[in-house]
């Protein structure tokens, strides 16, 4: 069986894997990326946050992505019963990028892997990881090609960026139940023929049809739009028929968007992801680190998936490079604690979204502009900025402000 020796093996070529590979390759390390799929391929996670733009810039992928002219995302809109709450990323507490993109991930991810291959990064597509063995921190990974032939890769480090494939969590028994409520999603793409002109046709919107159920609408610059519902798993399963029939019936729940998408063919049979949220027992071990959805995935309501993927990827890559350079690295503090602190902030916002507290703040008629700026920074992905009270005191502040807003609404009513 053929064996290859590398410094770092990266499992998965999505944003997390691409950012990690881009950084490590720039450091002169020998990197191999193994990807189970052939690119381009469909995957969910189409709405980015400004925070991840720093990562694409740092690893030299930004110019290639800009050239594709993806739809600019300068904020987000939340709607409920005729009420509208707009967030503008240029009006946020934390300094940093004021915009990002809404992307068809097939094109977005392919753009990054093409750019990396042009630099000489070794990316092996349609190769599946079937086994991993560790001797200390040195790993030997068995890889199977489409024709069934197997080979091995010996690496000083593995970065698992396999997303929902969750390769190492599965092989090393690292999965654990998430504390986020059990929600599922159903989604597809639509070629729009009735898209409004101007800003209305481009803005990402979350249309809330009940406390725990909402519709996303994510327009792309190629004329397609991603539409999908998220809600309690049992509720989504209560709709009858195939996935096309289910989604068509659910679209009737949106008074605002029903006419815009009524009668349009779906680009593909709607896909379903059940019990979206994922978690792990540990984020690293001797000779490996988990990044992105391989480690934690919360909920799509605030589009945090890709940003956590790239933040964890570049953080892990920097620590791996330092360790391979002979430096001492405290993975618990510098990686696990750091990433978990950001996950913890976003977890609060996801949980408080579904309790209704965050929705109360969003749609409070006498909302405080400074509070909105601070929450906007969180929604832009800057969840490690402890100068922001809604980061530092997230556990209690959302509840407190929601309580005050509720009292003001009751007294006004």
C-alpha cells in the first residue's frame, strides 16, 4: 500500500480546510488536503459574516473571491407580523469589515480550491478517509479512492475540516449531544423570475412565521435565491408529501414572500437536515484538531457556521505551525477555551432567539441605538470582542434588556 508523508493532513476542502491549507502552505509546511467530494458540489452555509473576511484576506484568498462578484451582504433583515428590524454592519460596535457575501457555496468553495491548487497546494478530491491510527501525535490515515484502492498518509498533525461529514468525531467517538434545541431545516434554490429591482431583491431576510419557525431568503448574484425553513424537527415532519410538496406548503406560511416564489420550479428536490446542532467531547487531542462544523454547529439563524469554521481553522493552523516549529502551545487555553468562548456567546443568542427574548429586543419600537450597535457587532461575527457588553455579559444582558423591553411594551399598550 502506497504511503505519503506530510507535515499536516487536512480533511475537507471547504472554507475551513481552505483557510487552514492556505495559511500552512504560506508557512512552508507540506500540506495535503483530502476531500470526499468532487468540486463544485452543493453544500449549505451560504450567508457569511464580516468576521470571516479577515481570514480570507490573511491567507491570500480574498482577491480570487472578490473577482467572482458574489452578492454583497451589508446587513440583514428580520421580519415578524409586519414588523421589520434591519441591521447595518456599518453601524456596529466593533471595528472591522462592514460587509461580506451571500454565496452559492458550490462556486465559492471551488474558487478557493482552484486558487490553492494554483499555488501548489495538494488537494485530493474524491478520496474518503476510512481509518485513522495514532502513535503518539503521529497519525497514519487510510484513504480510499473511488476505484476502491487504498493508500495511507502519515502526518505530524491532522486538521479535521470535514464539516457535517464529521470524520474524526465519528472515528474517534468524540460526538456528544448539543444543548441547542432540536431543529431541522428544509431548503432549495430557485431561479427567480419575479425578483424585485434594487435593494429589495438583494437583501438577506429572516421571515419569522412563529416563535420557533422561520424562513430564510438569500439572493445570489447569479439570479438564483436560496430559500429554506428552520423549525422544530417534529413540526417540519408534520407536513405531508415529498420534500417539494412539504416546502411548497410551508411557503404559504410567509405572507411577505409567498407571491414572489409561488409557481417557480425548484432547482433541485429540497434537502433536509435533521437536528442541525452538533457538539463534541473535545476539540483537540494529541496530533489533531477539529475545526468548523466538525466540532460545533449551532443553528443557521445568525449565519455563524462559516465564520466559526474559518475562525477555528486559522486559529488551529497557527497553533499547529507554532508547535511544528518547536514552540510550546497550550491547546486548552489558546484553542479550546478561545473557540468555546465565541461559541458560548452565539449559543446564548441562538437560545434566546428561540425563547423569544431576542425577538422582543429586535422588534421593540423604542429600541436603544447603542444596544442595537452592540448586538449588530455580535451578528457580524465579532463575538470575541469583550469591549462589547453584549459579548462580555451575554448570559444576563439579553434577558435583562428583553425584560425591560417587555415591560415598556406592556405599559405602552
